């Protein structure tokens, strides 16, 4: 399936090396395509691990095993298979994961619990163990790959490689965070809704790394949606090699902890936005800001009701400033709202205030705003101090075309 590059794509950034991380890619042949589809990241001994996973109860064996591995908090390797999600595949799927873990662990001389595995692609087809075995053998002998190579290799219906980098000063020590991510469809916030991997040379204790990732996840990956569907395989993992040499961070009381947390939030936000920018068939990137809610959580749920509405998303696709559809979405959210206090704006231009359309409302500048690629919708509920921003894309016929042909 040949897909045109998203018009919302951003160029792949110049990402520095991370001490303690070596990337390799190879072609296992999980699908009938002429491209690398197996990614391998070798990690320094003692690398700290954290992760967040899908809440979809029909999750893959990779997710089930990964949840247990994160509790131990250490990692030596990551393997990502693209083209086959290995979800809804019973004991055969689990055997394939355990085979990969054992093969890599034997190569590194580590425990199998330190080998993380993710898979993405078609649901319901067991991961071929012969292809996985041969693919691992091949990738272990490959030359080191670039971050862009790795980002391309983990993709499925992605139309561009997605990567981000940021840095923080922990006292006198500069640490780097790099991230790669895949995701385009089956994107809805119920943890992460994609496969994402964050690597840093910072020294961070596993429990604190988990605390930072979970907190950053709440306002980033959990605030995006493309189509309201939560995948069976969604995973975001963070790895901290400790090679920067800073005093290990164990809590927010440690010097530099706030800076590291800010960098983690920046990284997660960048990656989350990249996924929305590659939403299947997307032509417009939409930010929905909700203010005046009863609480921040309430604001987020209202924002998601708007962002997930097919009527709102198709109106934006057509350049129609139909604020009535936004009103509908607010009302169906099941959150505190008062029709007579509601305000709605597009691109910073208010169309309605206090439950009424403004008498001097001019739709022409709003229409110009909706012709662009970056769309802003603001909703003021007028009830309290709660606020949140969520991100989505428009809904076009391209989404139908991609998913109707997905298995072909």
C-alpha cells in the first residue's frame, strides 16, 4: 500500500548519539514488502526502564510481558517487529515473544526479563517464529543504524519517520533525550496509542523514571486522538543508560529533577504531536483548548468529546466553521456544562459567548483560518478553573481508503 506523505509532516531532526544505545535494523519479512521491519536497540548494562501500556483488555503478549518487565526496572535490549501486531494470537503469540527474548538474551548474556519486545501491524496473525528467529540473527550482525533508520523501520501506515530530541542541564551535566515513535491510525488516548521509545543518557532510578514518564503521558499521549480507537499493542518505553555521569535522580528533591521532568514532558509532547500530524488521511492539525471547566480532568474529557466527533472533524475538513457541532460535542461529553455560559472560538475569534452567537460575528476571518493546516478551537465553559488541551486531526476520505485496504 503506497501512501503519500502527510502534508502535515515535519522533517526528521538531527539527533545526536546517546551513549549506551546502539541501534540496528534488518528485514525479517513479516509482510510482503521490500524494507526493513525489525528494529533492535542494544542498551548498556544497568539501563533503567519505565513504561506505559494500553488499557485495551485484548492486548498482545508483548504488552502483558512488558508490564511485568517494567516492574523490574532494568533493560539490556529492545526489539520492535513491524507488520504483525501478534495480538489475539494466544499461546503461539506468546511463544514467539519468548523465543525472541531468549535469543537476544543468549547473545547478550543477560536475563530474558531485560529484553523488551513490541510488535505492530495486523491483528490476529501469529508472529512467524521462523522469520523472527532469522530476523534476530540477521539484525545482531548488522552495522549500527541511524535514528531515522530506526524510526522508519518501526512504522506501518506511517507516511514519515517520526523523531524528536531535547536536552536538559542537571546541575553541571548536560543530558540528552531522543525519541522515535510510530502511529497513524487506531489512535485514541487510553495510555499511549502507538509505539514510542525514549532514550536518555541521564542517570535516573527506575521508580523516578516511571514517575516522570507517567506524569508526562497524562498531558501528552493521553491527550491525542485520530479516530477514537485504542490499539491492542500500544506501548511507550523510556530507557536511561546513566552514561552522562550525573548524580542519579531518585526524586523531585534531587537537583536537576525538575529540569529532567520538563525535558520528558517536552519529548512526549513532540512525539504525540507527530503522531497526530500523520493521522491517516489527515490534512489539518487541530488543537482543542477547553477552559472554565469544573476540573482539569473534566476539561480533558470535554476536549476529547470534541476531538473525537466525526461531525466536528468532517466540518473542519470541509472548512466549515460549524460551531453548532462543537456545542453538540460539549453537551454529549457527560461533564458539567451550562449552555448559557458556553463560549466558542476558532483561531482566536469568538463565534459565541454566554450561550449566544455574537451579534458582530464575522465568519470570513474564521473561514480563512480553517483554510490553513493548523486549526485552533477554544471552548470556554464558564464554570471553574479547569483547563486542558487535546490534539486531533480532521477526518477525510483518505482515512477510509487507508483502512479499507489495510490488509491487502
